[in-house]
C-alpha cells in the first residue's frame, strides 16, 4: 500500500471551505484542534457505555485511544475513523454478568471480558474472509438502500438519549435549544477554522451561558467544580483479568454481527462524504476493529467500534484527514492517565452535552440519506421503499426480539430486518 504521507493543504484552501481528504492534512496546530474536537465528540458515549456496564471509564478512554491507533496501523492510515466504547455490548454484558446498570463496579467483569475477546476474535476472522474474497458478498446482502437505512437508523436510534435522558426539566430543555442554536450559528455565520470547530466552539459558548444562568442567576443546577478539584492529575486506570466462560462467550460473541453492520455502514458513509472508494479497506477495517476489541478486553476495557459521533463531526466540518484521528488517539491515551481531565469532561452540563448530541446524531442520520442520494436509490421501486420504511421504524422505535437470553434490539433488528427484507422481497425478481 506504500508509505502514508499526508498532503498539506494551503491556507487559501481552508479559507475557501474546501474538503480535506483522508490523505491530506491541515497545519499541525489546526490538526491538533480538530483532534481535540473529535475527543470531545466521542467522550460522552465512550464514558457512558462503561458506566452502564460497571467498567472503568478512564480505562475505556485509554483503550479507545489505543484501539484507534491499532485501527490506524492495520488500515495503513487510509480510513478516517475513531474507535470508542460500543453500546452493542451493554445488554449482553449485563445479562452475562448479572450486573444492574449504573450500580458501581461490575463484580463479574472478568466474564464480560472473556466474551468481548471472543467477539473480537470472530470479528477479525470475518475481516480476514473479506480480505481474501472481497466485499461482493457483503454488497449483495447490503446494497445502498440497506446501508443508507442502517446508517440513518444509527443516528435516529440515538435520538431519544438527548431528548429524554439529558433534559431533566424545562430549564434543561431550553439549554439544549441554546446549545444547538450556538452550534448552528457557528456553522452558518463563521468561516475558516472557527467554522470547522463548530461542535467544540458551540459547546464552549453554551457552557459559558449555562454557568452565567446557573451560578450567576440561580437558574437550574449550578456548575460543580468540586469533582475536578478533587481528581488527581495523573493516575493509573484499573486493569482486570478476563475469565473465559463458554456460556458468557456464546452470549456476547454474536454482537459481532452488529459490529460488522455498524462498521460497514460507517465506511459507506465516509465513502459517500469523501467521494473515495473505501471498500478495498473493508477487510482491514474489520480486522483492525476486531484486534482493537481483543486488546481492550484483555486489559479490562469495553468492546470498541467505529464511532458514529465522529462521523457526524466529519460531516459537519468536511475534514476527513486521518492525521486528525492519529492526534485524537494520542490525546485519548494521555487523557486515559488523567482522572482530572475525565472529571472535567464529565462536569460538562448534561443539557449542554444533550444539545450537542442532537446536532451530531442528526448529522449521522443525514449521512444515511446521503448514501441514498449519491447512489441514486430509486424509491419508486416498491422493494426499496418498503425496506427503507420498515428499517427506519424498527431502529427508531427500538423494536426488540429475544432469543432465550440473547436480545436483539434497535440497530440490530433494523439491520437484520433490512438485510432479510431486501433478500425476501427480491425472490423471483429478474433484476
């Protein structure tokens, strides 16, 4: 594949709002700022997922950085993606370990880690198969109408999180409005680097407004700095040893199907946004994600996946440089050893994070629609229309099917529903 070398874009190209491709880069100072923005984008979900499973959030951040570096190395730095904690593991991990979400440390975390490693190994094997025989079989299973629907569902499925869980009252809801308006105003009325940092700048503006209204005027819950002050600057995260139980592995390993669907959808979204053919890197991407998941599980971290939140940031900024993700990964590794920074990010007011999430999740959904547009999906074809319609509702409505102890819900049922419906409705067709 040759040695990776990024082409440096000129300041004029940046001022004119040009697209920065995967093999291009900004000046290093600006690349660093974009890396920080990607760390902020992934942080909320990467921290939330381990909390819901009883894992160490700081270790999850550390392993997200290490996992992204592994992914970068295996894909040769050609695929712009960030790997963070996967929500697909939450249900099966909690069932396998008997853990109740958000109730402190998971006493049976070892069982979960064994299952996560098994899932990562299976994922890497799927990647090896794709590397050997190509992506044709995946393309037949998941044409543009299916992948577009799956990508859109990833954003729509997350919509309830900021709307229902990140606004506890009327003041919080209005703060979400202030936040997404701040991001929108930065996106539309600024230019150059300020516009490209719309998520980060909007978050800072909204946080300052929140502090003025709460700590200053007594409205809402005050911004609390006690956790930041108490947290040490440096500290080692907690490591855990995997326990390989056949029952736990059989319960957790099938999550690989969801991870494959997510990664495939994400790569298709990036291909659509960049205009670059990423299919040739699909096998490497699967292997990279699988190996990263195994390494994370071996250390006591969560399973990882390519992150939709960071795809949303790329869609907003039109910067797809893999150099940005290299910097973001290195920052995450450093932050994994800093409980104080973890406390700072977790201190961001929940409604402010909710407002940012509304923007990012919406951009993910639109990325799915773009796949349809770019591939000229014909919705006059009833087959395409029905597949897309049912898929969107299954995923958005969190439709769940249970097979014994294994539950398939939301994105999983939507993904399999789309694949199965497309195949079923194609029986007997000549095209």
